[in-house]
C-alpha cells in the first residue's frame, strides 16, 4: 500500500463566506468579484489561487494533506466542499495564533486510515527574550516590552498549535503525524531579531512532543510543516540543533536523494536578489526512511498561467503573487505494504 503525504503552507487560506456561491460562479467570477462573497475582517483567498490549489490536489491526489496558514476549520471545510469535491475528512482545532492562521489536516475519505486529532497548544515554551536577559544592551526593547502582551517566560505557549493526527487502520494505531508552523522571522517590535529565540524554543518543544509520543505510543511519528528556517541536516542553523541531537528524524527529500536546489520551497526578493530556501519539511523517523518511494517524493512545481502553462520559478514578487501560495508543496510517498 502506498500512502501519499502532502505538506503545504497555503498562505492565508481565509475562506469564511457570507454568501454561498453557485457552482457556475466559481468558474466565471474575477478575483475582485469573488471578494464580495467573503465575510469577516480578513480578505478571502483569491479565487484564482484557490483554483490553483484545486489543480494541485487534482494532480497529486494526496491521501493526507498537512496544511499551514489555514484561517480556521470553516476555511478548510469550505476548501474541501467547494474546490476538492468533498473528498476529505477535515481535522482542525483553533490554536494560539494571533493572526488566526492554524494548522490542519485533510484525510482522504475511504482510505486506509481513520484519523483522530490531538492538540498540544498548551504545551509550555519557556524562553527569555534578549531584553529579559540583558536589559541594558537591549534598552529599546526593554522600554517597549511593558506595552506589549509578552507574558512571562515560564508561562509562554506555542505561537501556533502543533496538532497530532493519530492514524488508525482497523482500529489499531499505525502512525502519528505532527504538524508544525514555527515562528517566522517577522519581528515588528525588535524583540527577537529574525525570530530565532522563539523559533529555537518552539523547535525544542516540538522535539519534546515527538519524543513523548514516540516513547508512549510505540508507533512511527512523522513531523511536517513550515519550519521558517534552514533545518536541513547538511547545514542547519543553530536553532534546529536539538532536532538532530535528540531524534532520529531526517528530511524526506534528502533521504529520497533530491539535490539541494530541488528541495527549495520558498522564494523571496530583496532589491535585485532572489533569496531561496527550503522552509517546508517532512521529517521521517528511521523506521520509515527505508519506505520512501524516491521517484514520487519531490517538491511540486506550479505552472504559470493555465494548467498547461510552463513550469518555472518566480523571478519577482509579481511572479510569486500569481502562484497559489508563496510556498511550494512537498510530496512524499511511503510504501507501507
């Protein structure tokens, strides 16, 4: 039995609707007209991008999709119902995000597994911002801190949940999938430049959750999501050290033999330079690394324009904005027979 897992940061997948679109509406409306169907403070995801996501799902037909940046369970249900033919069971519980972007799962109906969702949003993430260690050196941040909702070090929690999907076959637990979206580099208040302090703490929390589930459940635990940093074994940055020091996890793309340039999932632009990184990963425990179907494990590349358009990488923000997301999906096929 082959089992296809897709890991995808869907970039601001807000889809709360005030009006129910007719099926014919979905094929004829412009992105501007589509916005009139939305409700709430957030703009709904452009219709052209939703069609792009639908094309990707139709081409890949994953058994399990692990999605980051989802605007709540209603958004995932609407995506499944309106664009994916209701082919999936939806699993999402609100986490701690102050932007309302959550992590959720789509598990194919009629597949080999039944799913059960568990939350770790209350898992403690104990850390100190630089100004809490040295207020004199970081005087500006220390002065601003009382006006911000930072909490206290020993009471801090994940910035977003790390949900766990328990997968059962014939009522027997077979594996667990953890889905992370670690702290980004965004730091508008200058408290944690590059987000590295919080990201390191969240990574260590993820490792602790992984070890707890592995030890207690005695089944393989997969770890996927948007890690917002260089977490590859061949050159990880300091905040990811615990991943390799304390676990047997390794990146599915690396294990599948994909070259570094083939693993890139995020592109951004600073002046005339393109910055390329792999932010998105599916880490597998040693027990599953030998079960990768290498030729079916890769980063999915969008087509520009129509579904028959050219596969190419973006060379500007304009190019990137025409894509379904600013992240590329990661696809991994496991042979579980």
